[in-house]
C-alpha cells in the first residue's frame, strides 16, 4: 500500500524550539503501524471538533498515546496533560525524515 505524503503547518509555540510557528513539516499518512515514543504525530484533538494538533509522543499503550509539546513552558502546550490519552484511531499522520 502506498503512503500518502502531506505537509503540515505548525501553528503556535507548543513545539518550540523544535519547530517554529508557521514552519512546515513533512508527514506520512498514518496506516496503523507501530507508534514509537518520541515520534511527532498529527491527530484530531480529542475534545475540540475540527482542531488538528501536532505533538510528540511521550508514552504508548495498546490503544492510545500520551502526547506533549516540546516547549519547556508547561503553559505553552495543550496536550495530554490537559486532555488525557489520545486514541491511536485519532492519528492522522506521522512526521517522517
């Protein structure tokens, strides 16, 4: 099965200093493959319809991932510390390269 590639634009400062606001990242559509800790994932916000997030995977279990932003300021990122674990079914894409 061919992978679908996409560019995703970072919005906000939650992934700083790794990525800056407005920077684009190359991603591959998620196909159900194994998710590793430290991967960058694109996913549907679990509580806000239509909101797409980009975060780093901190922990993985069978059905869900715990994600967080890279910004060391804990108030700079809305992530699993706020909304809990994210179902793997909500993952849209994974950063590659």
